[in-house]
């Protein structure tokens, strides 16, 4: 049952959820003792739950969300954009998710030069990897009125994968994978804005899973339309994708996903694989971020945020 959720129950009785059975079967389980029910797979593996008893203590920590907000704009029509700032314990998380965090930060800095019509609220989430804890905490502490004041949420988690595709969250459910009522109205129009950006650059793009497996999950769960970008994680690039996007077929989009080698030094990366990858995508052996993908997606992100900062009327409802 690849991709199944696993409930991890520790020897002191605390329980948490991990996104993939692969984490549990090898018992190479990261610290996942979030005492939260927030899973990373909201629907991709219904009912597939296993209980694993783990024989070690997890550390408890306090972690933080970081926010920045424009001084001008309509507070009753807030455009939110976020990226998670934490990584798994295994590594520094440079593609996952230094990439999204850095692109969002640069956009926030550049946006000081404009006065948007709508309030723009940037969020850098903590503890995404432990089960969307930061975003879940934020959303669950909003009043109904505050929820109503958020026009949309844009999410950026892994936007520079070394063997990338340009993936746009499937807000119109054209892949037909989301259950009835799962995706809030307006998400299709958000998908359109990103797609129009890639089209305007003459670049290929494709739908990617809109499953709740990142910080937008708690937002769509309360009916806030959402969208975002994703260049791929542990999944394997197909021949078709390699033909459209370049890169290597039969290789993970991010071969260092959730590993120590998700870094900017190249240390720990498989020499042969990365040499092939580097040659195929014309990147230097300087770690786990494809600079072209990061550059393009930074522009895509900025373009979508600035579009909605001035006008959200394309959103249904
Ligand atoms: N949330 C996943 C992680 O941080 C990455 C991911 C994003 C997976 C979007 C699927 C879709 O590891
Ligand atoms: Zn991750
Ligand atoms: Zn991530
Ligand atoms: Zn779609």
C-alpha cells in the first residue's frame, strides 16, 4: 500500500501521522510525534491505516509561524501566500522547502514598491513536516469572520526540484482524483492564473496533485480557495515528462527528497546519478535545486501574487 498513512504510536502513548508507509516499513521513522490528527494524505489512501509501535522518545519543541503583511489594501479581501520553513530532521531541506520560502521572501521584499488593492499576508509555516501543524494551528485559530476575509491561499512547497516538472495544483480537478466537495470554488481560477503564466513564457506545465499534502490542506478544509506550484518529490519522471520538460526519465523528480543530500553543496548526492542529471538539465553540481526551475517558478509565484493583490474578481463566489 504505497502512499498509505501510518499511525505511529510511541511507547509513551503519544500518536502521530506520517504521510507514507515507506517511512514506517523500514522503521526509519522521523520524529513524527505530532499530537495532531492532521495527516498529509487527506484522501489519497482512504482507510489504509496501520499501527506501528516505536521504541524511542521524541523530543518536544516549540516552533513558530512567521508572518509579514502589507500596510495597505482591503483587510476584508486578504490574499495569503505561504511556504513551509521547516525541514525533516534528515537534512536541511533546501529544495523542500528553502526553494518556496526564498522565492516567497523575495516577492515580499519586492512588493514593498507597490500599494496593492488587497491586503497581502505572507506566511512562513513551522512544522509542516510533522503534519501541517503550523498551518493547521493558524487556520484553526481563525474566527469565522477572519476565514471569510481570506480571499485565497497560495502555497509553494518544492519549486526547484533537480529533475523538475512545472506542476500546478489541480484546482479544477481535471484529473478527477479529488472527491466531491473537496476543492473549494475559485481554486480552478487560481490554477488558470499559474497556467497563463507558463503559457505566456512558452513553457510546458501540467496538473499536479491537489490532495492536501501541504500547508494549503487546512485552508481548503475550511472552504478557502487555494492553488500553488510543485516541481515533484519522490515520484518518478516518465518518458513523456522528460520529453516535455527535459531531465531524466526513470529518475525521481527530487532524488534527495527528505534526505541529507537535499543541500546546496552536492555533498552526499549520488555521483553517477547527479552527473547524468546535471548533464541532462544543464545544471552545475551545486546541490539539490535546479536554478532554472527556481527562477521560472519565482516569477510564476510573484506574477500570481501580484495579480491577486490587485484583483481577485476572477474567483467564483
Ligand atoms: N508536503 C510535502 C513535503 O513537504 C511535499 C509535497 C508538496 C508533496 C505538494 C506533494 C504535493 O514533504
Ligand atoms: Zn517534505
Ligand atoms: Zn515540503
Ligand atoms: Zn487542472
